[in-house]
C-alpha cells in the first residue's frame, strides 16, 4: 500500500527538522548569554511583520507566533514523546516555516539539544554526510543561528533554550525548485516573530 500525501508531507517535515538539527550540531560551547523572552519581545517591537497574521498563542508549541497570512497552509501538528512540531507551507509548496518545541528532563542549553538531535539524525539516515553546514552564529539576542543545505532543502533557523524547554525555529525552501523570494521573505519574517511563552 502506498503512502498518502499526509504521510509524505509529515516525512518531509521530519526530514527538514532533522536536517536543521544536524546542520546546527556544530554549535559548541558559547560565551554569549542565552536568549531571554524579554529580549526577544523587545526585538519584536521593531520587526517587520508584513505578510503575517497578528501574533497568536500556539499552546501546543508554547510560543507566540505570527504565522504567514494568505494562502499558506498549516500542516498537521506532529507529536512525539520528545517534541511537538508544526510547519506551514507556502502556496507553491516550495517554502516552509516551522517550530519544534522540545521538553527536556533537565534544564540544558540549546547546544545540548542540537548535539542530541544531530546524533539522532545520524542514527536514522543512511548517509551521515547528507547535509552541509553553510554558516552558524549567535545573534545579539542570544539565539544560536544556523544555515544548512542538503540535496533537497536549504534551511535557516535558530535554537533557544529556557529551563527544561527548548525550541528550534526554522524556515527553508526546496533547492530542486526555483526559489520564490517573496515566499522566502515571508517565511523569514515569520521565523523572527516566534517568542517562547513565559
């Protein structure tokens, strides 16, 4: 029996999430203070939110988020014992924005979450060298950013941790299709709008 479109989309979303996690796995110990909700909220006051809906609370992900407006489609929320993940896809289905909320047994830094996810990705893939890290940095808010690519997707995002919770927030597009600059810009603005709940 073949896979349904929903299963294919879920597998694709999971693949993107794990690509992000492996690509950002090179983030090591850093001296930059971790991101705080207050810093992120203050930053949002000057953020361009054109093309996005007003900020809304997404309880399952424990964030406030301005999701894309217009013809963007939310994919079903994926829940596992480790994380909850949701992605929105663009009208052309070539661009996406996603958030993963990770519940940890202990208060751990975002770098540990990235390290753990990288190892899980390597364990599950037949080609541990499938992705390449393009760039990584920590911004003035303390978010650990990454940019990565594999044969199918180009992704950009960040990881933050707060107590025993962590979030990976990302946007990306298919490299097998012509990039859509307008969709990528909306996804990146949405990416910047995500704020963890207090």
